[in-house]
C-alpha cells in the first residue's frame, strides 16, 4: 500500500507541475482530474480561443496492477524520463505504444 500511495503522490505532483506551466488565456481553463479511488489522473484544457473551441487531454496517467501507465502524452517532454527522475523505473508502462512495441523500450511491457 505504501508503494501505491507513493505513486499517487508522484503522479499528482508531476501533473501539478505541468498545470502550473499552462498559459493564462482568459477563456481557457487548465483542469486537474485526480480519481484516487480508481487511480486515473489527467491534465486537461477546456475553453475558447477566439471563436475556436479548445478541449484536450494534455497528460493521462493511470496506476494499475502496481505500475504507472502513461496513457497519453500531449507535451513535448519525455514524461517517462521525468518519472524515472522522480524514483520510478521498472514500474512504468508506455501505454500509448502497442503491446508489441513495448518490448523494445527500456520500460515495462505491462
């Protein structure tokens, strides 16, 4: 249970750090979504830029089966490497890679 709590804390801190980097557009909100019961974590942007609707997931991370699943990375940063810097390595799964492709990464396959 201590490992799960540590992973929750690391993931939440990472997303909060990225949320703090978001721009201050008047009509675009940055939302942090933390479902600590089901272990789903997202960083979203919602709003309007001029006459264009803005809605999108920037980062999506799940914790399942004792591993950190990077489901979506809409940044230019290497989020997996940042998780490694924060103390994780063997428990990271690049979920947006196909199961076949994961075997060729330095991270967990599932």
